[in-house]
């Protein structure tokens, strides 16, 4: 086979595949799969971002609670030393 014959065969195969790909029974499910993939990808990315924000908020809240507890313990200890 010559190069010209190979290119003609490849061109006809591509044209036949594109013709089949534009048929509604193939095109509509393909579009639906692409759209659903984009929606799920966006959703999973949003979940990842929200989870990171929640973990950060929990860390800050825990730190504030620990500081508040430390201050209260110190206050009670200091007051108990004053009244001895």
C-alpha cells in the first residue's frame, strides 16, 4: 500500500466514524455523560473545599475552647490561693 492509499482509507474511516457519532442514539447519551461528569466533578471539588473550611473552623474552635478553659482554671487556682 502506498501512503496515498493509507491516507484515503484513514480519511474514509474518520468520516464514517464522525457520521455515526452524530447520530442521535450515540450523540445524546455522549453529551449526557459529559454533562454528568462535569456536574459530579464540580460537586466533588465543592465538597473538598467545604471540608477543608470545616476542618479549619474546628481547629480554631478547639483552640479557643482550650484557651478559655486554661483561663478559667488559672482564675480558679489564683482565687483559691488568695483565700487561703
